[in-house]
C-alpha cells in the first residue's frame, strides 16, 4: 500500500511529517544492508544446505583419499673430473672447463628425469611392489610397465635451489617406505647414469694403441742397434774427429814427403853435375907447385857450382849473376883442363876419394828416392780413402739421425699413450667406486607425515568455499526469482517510498 506524501511548508511542518521523512531517508541510506540481511534471512535454509553439502563433501573426500607420502633428497653438484678437458691427442695438460651453474644444474636435472633412469627404477622395484593397482588392473593401452614409468615420472619432482649448486629431488608415493626406497635407488642409478654420460670409455682402444706403439718402439730400437753394429757406429762425432785428425796428419806427412822428394831430386841433380866435374882419378904424388894450383882451381870451381845452384834457386837462367858465374866456371874449367893435361905427363894417378864420396852419395840419394815416392803414393791412397769415408760418414749420420728420430717419435707416442692409459685406468677405478662430483647431502628418509590430504587445510578451504558458494547460490536464486522480496526492491521498482511492512505468517 502506498500513500501520497502530505505537502508541507519548506519552513515549517507538522511533527508527524518530519518523523516520516526521517524514516524514509533512513531507509534510503542503507538499502544494501537491509536487502542483504533480508536475503540471508529469507534464503537461510538454502544457504545452510549448500554450506553443509560442500563442507561435508570435502571432509568425506579428505578422509577417504589415500594418504600420499613424499620422500626428499638433496644433491650437491661439485666441480670434478667430469669438468676437466683432456686432449685426445698429444700430451697437453688437463684444463678445467668453465660452466654456468644454471647449465650444470639443468644438465643434471635432465639426467635425473630421463625416462631410461625412471624405467630402470621401475624395473628394479617391479610394478607389483611399486604400484599394485596397475598390476591388478592394467591399462587398456600400453603395458603396466609403461604406465608405472609415466606415473613415477609425474610423482617425481626435481628442481634446482636458487643461487646454489644444490638439487632437490622428491618422490611421492602412498607407501612411505617405498617412496624413500625408490628415491634412494633413483639417486644411486643417477650416479651411474652420470658416470656413463660424462665418462669416455676408451681404455680398450688406448691399450691397443699402447701395444702397437710399444711394438713400433721395439722395432725402431732394434733397427737402430742393428744399423750401429753393421756400420760400426758408436760415436759419430768422435769418429769424424778421428778421421779428420788422421787426414790432417796424413796430408802433413804427404806434403813433407813431397818436399823431401823434391829435395832428393835436386840433390841428385847437383851431385850428378858434380860428378861430371870431378875426375875419377887424382894424382898420387906431386912434383911441382902446379898440382896445388889445380886443386885450388877445382875448389874454386866447386864453390862456383854451389854458388850457381844457390843463384838458380833465386833467379832465372838468364840472370846476369848466373851468366857471370857460368863464365867464371868455364874459365876455371879451361884452366883445370890445360893444367891437368900438363900434369898427366909428369905425375902418377889413382882413384879420387871425392869422386868416390860423391858417387856413394848419389847412390844413396837414388835409393832413397823410390822409397819416398812409394811413401807419398801410399799417403795419397790413404787420404783418398779418408776422403771417401768422411762423406760416407755423413750419409751414415743422416740415416742414423732418421733412425733416432723414429725411436724418439715412437718413444714419445708410447709415453703419451702410457700416460693416457694410466689416466683411463684411474678413471675406471674411480667409476667402479662410483666416485663422482655428486654428493648426497641429504639422503631420502622414510617420511612420517603424509603430504596429502591436508585435512585441516582442506576443511578450512571447504568452509571458506562453502560460505562463498552458499551466499552466491542464495543471491543467484534471489535475482532469478519473479517477485519483490524486500522493501528496497519495491521502492526501486515503483519509485515510491514504503511506509510499513507486514510480515506474512503461514
């Protein structure tokens, strides 16, 4: 029911009019709160039913869901031999590679979450122990093994801790012991997988190469020793020095012998010339002073001949000094010839001692000359042999150096592969001992409390969700209704103030 409002003066008015105006203004001031409370009161049963249904459903589901336990392990990634670069050839020193922490953590995370690693864990634990439900009710598509691998992969969580080299690994399972066992087994298999990924299994190849280079080294050493024995090579430098010293001595002896031969030939010529000037017979007795003059002339002639030989060593045949000496010699010879002819008629003659001495000296010189010539020829042959041996020694040295170079190369390669084989053996020993740059700083323990369902959290969220949902349902129902349920809705629909409300009792 609506009534028109009474007119009143703007300045004055009756008390009832003013009170009624205040009531209408008050209703206009808070229509939302009144409408809200009205809807709550009107739809209280629907609100309570919706709230109770949501809370009950969540609570029952929470208590009916099987508990899930989460085992957790933490791994520390350190810089180890996996991060060291070793040259495949040569003997370079190992170098530590520089990596970004994020790259290293991502690499290890990918290894941890690899399907091969998860499948190995499933195979070790078997599907019957890990997921009995899958064994009893196998999936329609695929095998229980594949389904178990997918499920374990979903239950596995691997994440790198920020600003650190630590990896957090967790595994959820309904059985707490199985969660811890599976996670620890995953970590053990991860170490082996890590070693397989970073190791370089070349020990067998390196051993084959080492044996091959050992044979090459042995053959090259045997070839070097055989060459030394065949060519009698012991110390090339000493042998070369000895040969050069021998050649120098022989050359000096040859020159000395050649000089002696030249001197002998000159002496033979001089003595021969003297024999031509010395008479084979001499006077045995003298009667006059003429014999003394002949002897003096002969002595003078001998002196002139010696002087001639002396001058010929210094000057040529046409030199005036030589010509003058020869003229004097002719004069002395003419004098001696005349005097001897004169004396022969008056004196007795016999063998000349000087002539005999000169003849003996000539014979001695002539007998010594062939021996010196033979000696010179022998020295010449020896020098020729040495001249052939020295170049041959150079060729021998070149061959020897090549053989030594082969031995050095094979020895260097053998030592390099020996070192690599030793490194590979040490790495294999470390791999067998599972010595990696991964440290388990927290091993997975059997969890005590389940991580789901979280009963208190779920019930709290159910209460909040039930409250919001029940209020939402109430207001949606109210908005969708065809009637006006509140005074505010009437005023907004009719544009008239509501004077009073009457409750309808049924």
